[in-house]
């Protein structure tokens, strides 16, 4: 009985999927072709430069304070040394926190800049799928699709929909 059910299920799956139309595209490649991506990347580089400059300034100031402390430490009382070391440790922690915060800000900025572009791509893919009667369109940029049989690369249709040459 199990074998009959399995055979029937397999037959129905093949007949149902046999009538389906499949397409695929690499959204990563398409994203690189879009003019909006170039602008977003330029804005992201400016933002990263600003964050890097601030981080470098903080690091340089801390380095200068450490050098000054090392020069003055032999002349300090133990309590003064301990106070300065506490202050330097706190500044080191602030620098580390800034570094982590900068990474999060970069990720957030990237997401904010790319979101409208990704929505535009998704809308174009949906339009192409409806116009060309595709049942499934796979994004091969994630690398999860290991084999595709009878699938059409639709990037040229999507590029036309987005007016990309």
C-alpha cells in the first residue's frame, strides 16, 4: 500500500511539475548592473570614510595618551597610575564599542540604500514572471541551486524591464 501511494504521489508530482515553467537569474549580477547601485556604493564609501576617519582619530588620541602615560608613569604615585590606567582602559573600551557600532551602522546604511533597489528588482522579476507565464523563478546568486533542468535565464527580460542595456 505504501509503495502504491508513493508511486501515485511521484506520478502526480511529475505531471504537475511537468507543466510548470521555470526561470532563474543572478540578482547579484543584476544589482551590479543597475545605475542606482553605483550611487548607493558611492554613498556607502563616503559614509565608511567618515566612520573610519572618526575611528582613526579616536585611536590616535588614545595612542598619544598611552605614550604620554608611559613617559610619565615612573614619576607618578601608584594611585595616580591606577587612575590613569582606569581612564585609558575605559577609552580603549569606548574605541572597541565605536568599532562595533560602526560595523552595525555600515550594515544598516547598506540595507537602507539597497532596499529600494532590491524592491525595484523584485517588482521587475514579478512582472517578467507574469508576462512570460513563469511559475517559479530561482535566484542563483545564493548558490543554493545546484542543478536546473529546463530553466531559462531571465536576466535579459528583467534588464529590459529595468531599462538596463
